[in-house]
């Protein structure tokens, strides 16, 4: 494994001699704009191995993406190589349909400490809830970014990560629509604690997510990538392009339904992914 090869994969050409916040932010943005959040292996009959060499080969050499366990594990390795004080944390994601957080830890994120200040760095949430910059680990403070306003709130050792929702402007509909699954304009994303974890703590989860028919990753083939203006997302046969803040407090959302042939072409054109095995969306 070689940090220069990783930099080539994420098209990062700047200096990295200082392990400072500015360098972290730029590397992070290159990472999320180059490496898709995707679970396509599960829908191609491939097994996802949770060890660094496998993840590195898949994402860096085969130019694939990965889910949180892979993408954040790779980023963890890269930041360690660059001399950052970084550790792995575990999160419990929010299930809107059940209006509850999962009972078991099912997400991995990173905490980076720079000059005594802690930041949450998470390259593995994908879609519209992906932050574009490291978040200061500070309770109750609004942290506006291009995708929206993010907020971390601490209560009795548990941290809650949320995003203020914006309206969706869909061209076919003359009026913006809000997403009605949940009342109010706050979207809960996940909770976490600051207990340091090791990647091996997630081996069981990695296996479970690949075999449990209940989980969303089994039910849907997902690939999403942050762009300079918003994001691309391919879920099953549905391709969505989002441009953030297209109108005041509204994101432009364009949705297309694809054929099987178009799915393959879209993966190549929009996500730079060429699969070795046949995808069953």
C-alpha cells in the first residue's frame, strides 16, 4: 500500500507535509468526490472482506467505491500515514421508517484531533447526508456547509448527528416538495460515543450486513458520489442528480429511471466504475 497511489486515486496533487485542518479538509473532499459510497459487491455475488489490503486493492487499484466500513477504513489508514491523530468510532444510524436509532452499532466514523481540537470525519455515509468538511466536535453548534446545516449534540456521553433539511425542487413539479417521511425540518442521521474502536470490532457487522435480508443494503443496490455541486445517486434502476441550493433553501433534484444497459453505462460515465461481475440491480 502506498500513499502516493491513494493520492492518485483521489486526484490529490497538493502538499501534505502538514497534518493540519486545511490539508485534512482538502484530502477529505477529494476522497468523497472520487470514491463512491456503494454496496454493489453484494449485488454482484462478491464477498466484502474487511481487511485493509482487500479494501485498498478494491478501492485504490480496482477504482471501486465501498460502504462506510471500507471507505472510512481506507481514510483512517491514509490519515495515519500522514501523521494525523485519528481513531475509529462506532455509530448507530437512524431508521426513519421506525423513527428510532438501531440498537446495534452499524456505522463507522473517524475522530481526528488537531492542535487539541477534535473533529468528526466521515467519508462513508453517502447520499444527501454526507458532510463535505470535517465537523468540529462541539455540542449544539450549527455548522453550515454546502450540503446544508449539520449539527452535533451531546447528551450524557452520547452524540447525536443531524442535518437541517432543505426542500427538493423537482422540475416536473412546479413547487418544491419536502420529504414527508418525517415531520419537522431536522433529519436525524446517527448517534455515536467517543469510545475508540478497532476495525476488528466491525467484522461481525461486515458479515451480518451481507447476509441479513432485513437490512436496506441487501434490499437495494446503492451507488452515490459527491460532485462539486451536489451528488449523483444510483439506487436500483433510479438515477438521481442533485444540485445543492439551486434555489433559496431548495435543492434541484432530477430523477431518471434506467434500463439494465443504461445502469452499466451510468456506473461507468458518472461513477467511473467498471464491474468485474454482473450486477443484479
